[in-house]
C-alpha cells in the first residue's frame, strides 16, 4: 500500500505550521553585512587603490636611491 500526500503551501506557511522561528530578519541582516564586507574587499582589490597604497613607499625609496646616487658625484665639501 502506498500513500502520497501533496501539500501546497509557501515556505512561510510550512514554517509556521511546524512551529519553526521566523529568521528572515536575521538572514537579511547577515546578507547586508556580507555584502558590505564583499564591497570593501573588492574596493581594496581595485588596481587604482593598490597603486595608491604601494606608490608612496616606492617613490620614497626611489628618492632616497637618487639622493644616494647623486651624493657619490657631489664634491666632498658640499654634501648635505
């Protein structure tokens, strides 16, 4: 003997019928938080942002290298 029962209801109706808590507000809050984190991470990965983050250190290093190079050619009494 085989018995089949088809229930036509929405997920919200099934949740209420089974006595499960409504966690939709928690899910929305978590999804908003995840979206914010993903946007922040993606913004940090943009080439322009990476360029701005790394450029100052490299430029400063290049300036120091340039000063050291030119100081080798300067007369011994005029070094700064």
